[in-house]
């Protein structure tokens, strides 16, 4: 029998050939939200490399919800053309194409990270309609957002549903709702960024309301046969912020609404969090969600070694491992992992001579 990392996983009507996924990673290389040949090669090579699940970067559900002018979008019907080329290629390599639906909130309209850390000016392609739960900027170098009113919240929820519809039409088979890393939905969850006094702020039930609304909107258009994931920041790593206990309860509630797997990351909502980064440092969050909320989970964060990844699945700490930087360093990591773990897997026929 194959080691756990290389055993298939079926969620609803979708089967992953193994438990290895490529985590969403921003490329800042889109044009007006449109994917380019860069995305085809970037995502396609990871599918060729043997991953079971290949996620796009965060795809903004509104133009103003992009992190930068170079971000991927799913807010226009024209975005689907190139994305369909990508999903077709990914599926032909035996991988499942996934998309992360996102809104950057108060971290929107910034320049690309290799250009610095500041708001995007008009000459950079920036925009003024940056929104958040409350009029509190991420930092002094980021844009000052304006607080969403009730109509604006409704528009965001509707945009997530519309983005899911476009993603389905483009051929994606997994939709992940981005509620992590200090972006809009996370901003509503955390008391550090949500200072509202209406029914979208204050107590736990109010702060999670928009996330529940978004899950409902996505599930309304996403077929029952296809999975919905959610990425969360399980801890703000700051006193008074969002906590792992709250993450477990959120996971319970969204699972009842149709979320099939919770992808457990952390941090990103404040610039001064003290995070104890190290190999597998976020795995305990995935383990708690799986054990206490009774929902499948994905582990992320400095997972680099095949034996390490296999042990996480074998020990029941997560159902899937998602790799980011390690997949940038080695798009063929799954093929290498199979060799190191003594597993026979299919290689692309074009590469068979290199086995």
C-alpha cells in the first residue's frame, strides 16, 4: 500500500491523486486581472510535477479587491478565457485545478512587493476605493480604507458568488474562500481590525456573519458535487486578536454551511505580530480543526521534507499538505517525494526517460 501522502482523497465528487497541493501564491503578473502565459506555465508546471491539487493565487472578486494592480481577478467574464486554458491543461496532467476567491480589504491598492511596501499611487495604477470593516489602515504606509456600509457588505457577498460562478464556468473544481492573512474577511473576523458596533461587529457571532454570508453565496452557485475550501488565519499571534479557539468554532459553523476543508494558516492582520516561525509551526492549527471541529483540514507552512509531509497525513494531523515556497523551488517536488518514499507514480510520458 502506498504511504499516506500518496493515497487518493475523495471530497464530494472530486478525487485528488495524492494529498499534495500547491498553495495559492500571488504572482503579481496579471493585466487588468487577466491571467497570462506566465500563469499557464507557473500553474501548469506544478501539475506536470505531480501535485494532486493546484491552486491559483488569490483571485479578486472585485477590481478594488486586488492586492495590487498586477493581481489575478475573477470579477469580469473576460477573465475566464485564459483561466479555462489553464484549467484544461492542469486537468490533462491529472491534477485538480482550484481557485482562491479573495478580497484584499484594507491591504488593497499596494505596489508589488519587489517594488516596496506602500500604497499604489495613481501613476502606479492604484485606486481610491479601498474598503474594510472599519476605517483603520493596516499600517502607516498602506491606504486609509473607508468602512463598508450595509449595502457595501451586500455587494461584497454578491461578488464572491459571482466570482464562484465565473470560476465554475472556467473549469475549476475546487473553490477556496480566502478568509486569512489580513484580507477583508479576516479583517471582519478579528477584533483588531473590526471595530464595528452593528451586527457585523462586536461579538463572535457578528464578526463571523459576513463569512457565513459568503459561504452561503458561494454554495448557492457552486455545485453539490464540487468541494468548497476555506483558508483561515487560525491566530493573529497578537493579544486581543483572533484565536485558535475561535477558529475551531468558525470551522464547525462553516462546515454546516457546506465548507468541506479548512486550510489553516495564520497571521497577516497586523504588521507587528510575533510569529514563532519554524518547520510545521502551523500544523497544530490544522490538527485542532480536524479533531475538534470534525472537518477535513490542510496543513501549510514550512513543510519541505517528504517524510515530514507523509508523517502529518499518517498521524492524522491533516488531510492535505499545501506547499508554497518549496513548490517554487522545485515544481517536481511530488515526483521527488514519491521516489524518496518508494512509491511508483506515473510521470508525464515526455519525461519518462529521466526516471
